[in-house]
C-alpha cells in the first residue's frame, strides 16, 4: 500500500509531459497483491507492440493501455513502478514500441527509452529550420509541407523570425497532433528556456531578436567551451564597426554543411547574410541555438580579442593582434592541407 509521501513524489513526477495522478482510493482498492510478469532478458528478435501515449495521459490511463495490449500482467504492476521512479514524469507522448509480457519496471524503462519511440524528431543545436523541416517530412506523419505549416506558428514576444526559435531537443508527438502544433511546441520550448534566463543585453544595445541572432553565430562558430569568448569577439567587432567576417554566415546562405574551408569567391557573394560584405549582425539567426549559446550571448567573456581561429580540432585561439592571427591562419592552412579537419 502506498503512503502519502509516495503519492507526493508521484505528483511531483508528473509536472512534465504526463500527469501521474492516481488517487489514494484507487491504489488502496488494488490491495497488496497484484499480477506482475517477472523481470527477464529481452531478446532482440521478439515481437513488439505499438503503444500510443496521448498528450496529457494520466498514469492510470497508461497503465490500462499497457494491460490491454498484453505488455504488463496488471495495470498496478506498471503504476507502482511509476510511483517509485521520479523519471516516470518524463515519459513522452507518441508511439512507443514495447515488448510483450514484461514486468511493470521493464515497461517503464522501455517507455523512457527514446530508441523505442517511433518517429522521434531530433533537432541538433545549430540546426537550420530547413533541416528541421526535413526531419518533420521524414517521419511521414504529416502530409503538409512543413514550411507552409510554419507560417501559422505564433512567434514569441519581441521575436520576428522563426529561424532561431525551434529549440534543439528530442520531440515526439501523440497521434493526431497537427504539424502546426508540433512546430508550435518547439517554439514554446524556446520560450520556456528563455524564461529561465535574464535574456537582456548587458550593454543595453541589442534587442531580443538580435541577441538570438548573436547566439546563433556563437553556436555555429565553435565548441561550447569557446562560446563566451566568441561572443566577446563578436561584440568587440560590433563596437568598433568592424565587419564580423564569419564563415558560418556564408555557409548558411550557400546551404553548405561540413565544410571548414571558405573560398575567396564565396566571401564576395551578395547577400545581407554575408558578414564579409556587410557590417553588423545578419538580418536574422543562421540556425537554432541551444541553451549554452543563448547564455553566452548575454554573458560574454571579458577580453579585448578581435580575432579567433581554430588551428586544429579542439584548438581555437583568440587574439587582438592581426599579425598573430595571420601566423595562426598559416598554421591552420598547414593543418587543413595535412587532413587535420577530415
């Protein structure tokens, strides 16, 4: 029999995607004994069954779905495992592949395994909206064109571009979720994350939209460990009216991934996104930044750097000196020709 403290933990666990809200009366009525399949090793070849978890489903509803599908021996075998595990609150809505005749504990583990979610949508940090749309289309869940659905999404306050606000994360959606609602949930996730930050320019010069654009540049230009310094270089250049000259903005307008080398011809392309030819920030983000990049946008490191370059994988260097930068650039070119970036 579950005590009130267990029920309290159960309620706390349900604050995320699901609400495990079993009443004390329901649990007491179940009694002390209940059917439960034994824990066992799951074979890779054994049959699985698809279980669709609706958005907002309660623990009782999930337990009953599992019982009716033959996954667990009894509803209580699952929800008792859910009560005991705080992670139960992070079960995602959507379609899950579960084994048959397994214990409540094993069923919970499988529901928490993202590899068992069909049509899981993964948005990488720095992904372009075009890449997100490709992910959506690949699921074959929706017949609509994602780019068209995106036009119906409501943007957060002070945001004027959808690029940059489809927050990087893993998403799964219950059957019947519209494509517009799926995209909106990504934007809402961005708003939720932003609400945890004091997302205001410390210098008082950049708008919310410009800060997101800056964060997208930081995300695209380096490793997480270098984000704060990259943020400072961008700010230092903006402060003195120096063009940003960021390769990532040209790769974005050319729609090229996986290339570190940028030709001189590419730097002359006519586009407001070409930071070799234009001063200031590009007109909108060049991807969807993650939390670390958003933080770096508002908390740049202290320094007078104007240049940075990655001379080898994991080795990014910062300087104020153009001559030192040019020396490092020669080292980078040597390492690139030697195949260091392949």
